[in-house]
């Protein structure tokens, strides 16, 4: 008795399309992962300068400092030439110890920011809430 093909032709066509779809999806996921990896490597390779500003807020002024950072400081700094990033950190288990980290493409651009009208408007609002401010500058090497 001859063997019969028990799978209808329609099912084979559907299976073939599904396998192609899975193959395309796998290729797309691979390319997306590679693209993200390349972008991360490129961002990491950008040399920059960073300024870490350590702020001890006046008693009871921590939340107000957080609001000023978001409403005044970030809008002022993000329009500056050479600006790369800024972030606000608060120490664990503290309501008064903060750190603002800023990153610029060059020290010259950071210094220009420090003299800008936007900085002259935003920074006094931060200073008014601080009991103590110190800072440390860094060159990003990698």
C-alpha cells in the first residue's frame, strides 16, 4: 500500500509562512539588539566632563529642592550647547543629602553654562535651599 501524505497542502503553506515569520522576527530581534548595543557603545565612547555637586539641603527643604531641580534647573541646563545629561540623586535613608550630576561635551561648554543667564536664574533657587554645597569635577575616560 503506497504511503499517503496525510497533511493537507493548505497546512504546509501555513506552516511555511509561520516559519518565515518566525525567521523574520528572530532577525529583527537580533538587529534591534545589535543596534542598541552599538548605540550604548557609542554613548560610552563619547568623552565628556562631569561635575558632581553635593548638596545638603536645609532642614525640611529636601522635597522643595527636588521640585526646583525639575521645574527650574533641568529646563535651564538642557538648552545649553554641549549639554549631555543631568541627574538628581538622594542618599539612601536621607531627606537632606543630594547630588546633582551634570555632563557636558567639554569643560569650555560647562563653563559657558555657569555664566549663562539661565544658570544665573536657576542656580540661586538651588542655593537658597542648601545648607552646604561642594563639588568635584571629572573627565570621563571611557
